[in-house]
């Protein structure tokens, strides 16, 4: 009921017209259709808000949105995710959060962006973080794992969702119930426009200027990316590349010669890159430190096999996940699995 009153107040403030009458035909404009959908959802049950304010990249945000879709289904509730539009509100509360905010294109991903994805049923996106910080009923993560580090990918793993996510005043659901709910919800997280299709997509997530300096970020020996791309090309598979740093990718990651054999997509919009990842048959992930939620969210939501090309000194992310429970099958591949990866998923 709190959300219902909140939406009605917002409608009044924006002076939203109910309808447009022309030639005896009643039609609802786009804004009104949006408000009606939110009102119907809010009226369907109690609203539970997600307690964490995430002002990092799209991968972290959409990974949480997919999980909230699973929570909504598994527990039969409506959920609200507060979409960060000003990270300084969060930084003032926790200055350490600043180091995780991307700066290549900024943290601004407005809800009005025409490329914004459709979100799962039962999930309401609220602009700004203030609403979620003062709400009563909450959805929390790390429910049964209080010592787990935040923002390390654990929150978006459907194999751990029944343990990681909890709804206040509700009993936990069985693992299979949550996984089934995730599969259904994740399929509703999709591009608004025609789904792009691709064979193999290489996602190069280079470091941001404000992230930690890593000793391995420029070391070719820390990645098997070139070997993985060569294997894809030898299997007669096309390779598309999405990256936040095109020149870095062209000259440092792939090399000038190999770059001519792939299609390097222009970095106009993170949403367009995500559309390509969501339509891939397989994903190669080259990420500083060995992890990027951006391509991992696409792999998990669509059941796409992902091979991490990281082989540096830090713990491989699949081994890190295994310390907490089952690793999703989409994220188990590493450099030693290149041959099996392409034989199993691309040639057969």
C-alpha cells in the first residue's frame, strides 16, 4: 500500500492525463500505460524494497534486478529496486563506494534511455536511492552468508540465490524453487528492440581510471584471450568484440594482426553492447582481475557458456564461487577448457 500511495502522489505531481479521446476512440498515452502497469503491480501485493544501493555499472545492477525477479516469483511479492542516479548520495554514507563507480562513460544510465531493457514482472524500478533507504519491508542479500564480501558476483548467482536472498517476515524457499523462479524471471530481462544475434562475443573489460592499479592488467601472460580467439576463428566462428576501451583492446589485448580478423563494435552505448551479449552463442570474457558482471549477467540470464580468459595470480572466480556453493555451469570454463569449450558448444 505504501508503494501504491507513492505512485498516486507521483502521478498527481506530474499531472498525468488519464487518456486521449479522438474520434470516439479512447487511447492511453505511453506515460499513462507505464503508470497503470506500476499501479496494477503495486496493488497486487505487499511491496518489498531491495536494501542495497548499487551505483556501479550495468552488470551489477541488472544482475540484482534479475535476482529480484526471482525473489518476486519465489515469494509471491512485489519488489522495488532503486536505480541510482546520483552516487554521491551513497558515497557520502560510504566513501569507499567511490572506487567502484565507473568513469569511462559515467554512472548515468537514465531510466528514459530508449535502449533500456525490459525488466522481470514483479520488479519496479524507482529513480533515486532515497525511497529504498526509508522503506519498511525489505529484500536483503547475504541472508545466510553474513561474512561474504560485497560486489564480487555472489549476489547474482542463481545457484546460491536461495541462501543469499531473503524477504523480511518470510520463510526461505527451497533451492529448486528459487532456481526455477530465476530461469523464468531472467528470460524477461531482455532488450526492448529486436534481439541481436552473434556467434562468439569477446567482452574486454579494461580497468577504469579510478579502480585499483593491477600488476596484471597489461600482462599478456595473465590472459589466454588471443588463444581463445584463434580457436574460435579456426572453428570457423565469427567473433564480435565489445569493450569499454577500443584502442586498448585493439593494440594490447588482441594485437593489430588479430584485430583485423574480428569485428570490433563501436562503443556507443552499454545497452547496445549488452544486446549483443544477450544474443551470443558463446562469450569470451577478458576482465581485469578476472571478473566482470557485465557479460556474466548476460551468460547467466540466457544460459550462455562463458569462458574466462584470466589466468593471473589472483584466485580464479570460479574457485572463489566454489568456496560458497555450487558454481553455475555457465561460469565454470577457464583457459584450460578452450578446446572443449568450442567443441562442445560451437561445433557440435
